[in-house]
C-alpha cells in the first residue's frame, strides 16, 4: 500500500518547511544571533509563512536541534545494530555524522535556547546508545583502549569547525580529515594520550541556556 500523495497546499507547506529548516541550519550555524527574518529570506518564503510554522526563534531552534539529535540517534543505533565488520560499521557511522553536520548545531547553538523535556529524554537515549557503541568497539578490540565517547564527540565537533570554499569543498575536506582521525583511533594506537576524555557532564552543561548560568 502506497502513501496517499499530499494535497497541493499540504505539499507546498511541506516544501516550505524543508526550505526553512535547511535555511535555518545555514543561517544560525553561521551566526546564532541572526534574526529569524534572515531565515525566511534565505529560504525564499514569506515571514508570515515561517511564523505560522514556528511562532518564535526558539521554536525554530528547538526543531532544528531536535531533528539533529534524532538523526544522530538514528545513526548511532544503526552502528550498534549493524552486522558484520564492527570497525567498518563505526567508520560508516562517523562519515554519516560528518555528512549530516549535526555537530555544527551543538557547537554553535548549545545554550541559545531552552531544550524541552523530550529533547533531554532523546539526549539520554542517545548517550546510552553512544555507550553501547563504545562497548561494542572495545569488545571487538578495534579501537584504542584509551578512547572514550567524549573523544569521539570532540572529533566530530572539531571537524564541524572546518570551512573551506563552498559547501561541497568543505564537506570533502572534512571527510578527508576524518580519515586521518579514523587511522589514529584504530587499535592499538601509538603512545599514551594526555589528560582525560571529556565527560558527559561537561558536554551536557553546554545545553543549559546561557542566561541561566549567570
């Protein structure tokens, strides 16, 4: 049974929503302080159409970050459940995370809005899957023994800071540098790492709204 196609008005609304979220990602990752009107302009939709879908900038930020979190959870779950070569499943996961650019959302937008209880719940579910992925990697002996999930997240966030040329060139460079990281992550590794990995608490505190930390 095939899904019934959307009516003309609903199809246009769905297209507008896709355009708005793509534009919001570009605008707010570049400048978290940008006004919501800049998103409407980039998306090529009227400001009234945007406000009908997202009554405030915070609503739009929550949707953008919620979708990014959902995509990360989907990818890490696939890696945990993948059959076959554990290392190749991990490499595929890392490449997909970089391609989806979910880390840019964390780097730029953490602390700029108040997350919902559902987002915190999704974050907990994602953390549990992250831990399951690390247990699987360590159990298979394919990743350095001294690597923790905090190290992996810091790698994806550092890759998100790369901006070279246009979007296609940036993506290509990020994936190239990712391969260097993957070679460094694979067991047995060379030499000890200084310090300790970033903790869940250190990563989580970034999502507390900045005006609440004062």
